[in-house]
């Protein structure tokens, strides 16, 4: 009876790392979820050890063979996969040598995509726009434009997003005023019976704030990517002349 219970528990045992909790990211790893790319499915070459850490030092179990695992992240040494080990489901790192070969140029393209994402994330954090950014990246960086314009010719269609920066400028006007003051007679106790009202005239200031355009930015898109950036009338955040590589299309 005890042996049967132990076997049943082993069949359903799943390490905490494989549950649907947020991934604990490790330095040096590139995660496909950062690029909204679907996981890569790879065949296991042989029964192989897998590890809890990216450096392949903390043993997690032995992967069953044959099986196809789901690869979610990649490093210099191996891939983070979800699959079945002898003790049950596991999420762990596996050396590349124990998996079928990756698609051609896969790791090189993934590194390029990761470097581009790092650059774009820095631009977005500083509310900047660069040539080569996508429409969604521009929206994340400087928000929705005040105006959109479409332009078409014989070969292509382009779009221009216009942004206007405003500042609140104070404007003060002066007008006549009359001030009343209530003064009590010295020693009076039955107020307000023994009070007098004095009045003075003069000028009073009235300040209002007016929105004044101080900068304009026009971002031109061609085929969904920023093609040019034009700035006029003053300084407007987002107009730094930077170029990023077009997005890498991670398809397999």
C-alpha cells in the first residue's frame, strides 16, 4: 500500500519552478516572451540531465527520452525548457548538446533582437523616438499624436504623426478694485452696533494661465517603421536623432 502511494505521488510531482508563477529571470538569459514569440519546440536527443540554474550546476533531474520539450529561454550554455523528467514535470536548463540542433541563425537573430529591445527600452524610458521604431514603440514612448496624416504615392503609403508641446504661460491683467474694512470703535462691547465700514480703491491683479505651443514634432512612418523625424519651433522631447535596427522577425 505504501509503495503504491509513493508511486502515485511521484507520478504527479511537479517542482515549484514549473508552476504557472512569474519566471525568475536570470542574468545572461534571453526569453522568447520578451518578443511575443511562441515557444520553440525541440526534441530531446537522449536521456539527459537538466538543471535549475543557468550555469548548469544545480541538478534538477533526468529528462525522459524520447520526448519533445518546450524551449522558452536561451543562454550561452543551454536552453530553459519545460518537459518531463523521471520524477514528473520540470522547468529547467538543458545543455544544447542534449537537444536537437536549433534553427539556422536562431541564436544570432535572438541576440540581435535582445540588443535592439535594450536600446528601445532605454529610448522609451527617456520618452525619445528613433528612426526604425515601430508604431507601438512610439506610442509607448511619447503617447498618442494630436494629428495623423496619410500620404500615398504609386509605390507606397506613409503616415505622419504630429505632436505639439504646450507650456502654461502666466498672463496677468490689472483692474479697479474696492476693498471694505470693518473697524470697531475702541472699547465697544455691543458689536456690531458700534462699528464703521471704511473703503479703499485701487488696482487688483488677475493672473490666468494660457496654453502656448512651444514645440512641434512630426514622425513619419513607412511600412510601420519610423522613417524620419522633423522638429520645428523650439525643443521638444522625443526628437533625438537616433537610429535603431528594424525589428527581427523571429519565426521558426
